[in-house]
């Protein structure tokens, strides 16, 4: 028998909602909530499995491919922005 969880069901639900609504990755949200990222990822997967959309609302293969490509591009752009912010901060400190 598994030991009782140290997280309340309300906390889990709120963490899942934050992860789903946020533009951040699950790992980033987990870090902010001081959770293990795999724990939050499991909660999100369980939630999504229980709350599947209606079959007529599913995406076509082309829409899924397009969505996957846009999500990949979005992650790339977020990494570039982060790098540029760090570079700007570095050069702003440089006394040259």
C-alpha cells in the first residue's frame, strides 16, 4: 500500500491548472512550486487522461503537425530571448 501523499488534492489540482494555462514548461512551473518536475508531469498526464476532449474536437494530423512545429519554434524563441537578456545584462555591466 502506498503511503499517503504529502500534497493535498487541492494543491495538485491548482498545480495542474497553472501548468496547463502557463506558457512555461512543466519543469519551470514545477521549479517555481518547488516540486519534482516528474511529479507534476504525472499529475498533468493523469488530468489530461481523465479530461479528454470530445472526439469531434480532436485535431487533424496536419493540425497536430503544425501545432507541434509551432510549440518547438516557441521554445526556441524563448531560449533565444533568455540568452539575449543575459547578454544584454552582461554588456550593460561591462565598463568598456
